[in-house]
């Protein structure tokens, strides 16, 4: 296993630490690692889909961008 030094915005770091203290997540590093695994799986799946069906049309790409932007805008805390 490798260690990486990362910098997070203060508000995000505080929120993650509060979740650990409230026992809603086991650890900040575990939470970030799981998020990274999910994002990598998404990217790998997207590459596989492109290999099978070709790259997305402009309309499909716009739809995907709207969906991913909407996901980032969600406030789940």
C-alpha cells in the first residue's frame, strides 16, 4: 500500500473528520479510497463502452455531462 499526501479544502476536511467522529464513516482515508475506486471503475466502464460502441455522440456527451454535474451539485451532508 502506498501513502499519498493530498490537500483538501478546509471545509471538506472538517466535514470528513466530523463524519468519522460521528461514526458515520470508519476513516477519512478509507472513505477517499472507496470514492477513488468507484471513480476508477466508472472511468474503466466508460472506456469499455467506448470500445464496444464507439465514442459518444455530442448529444450523448452533453447528457452525461449534465448528469455528472447534477451529481456534484447534490448536498448529501
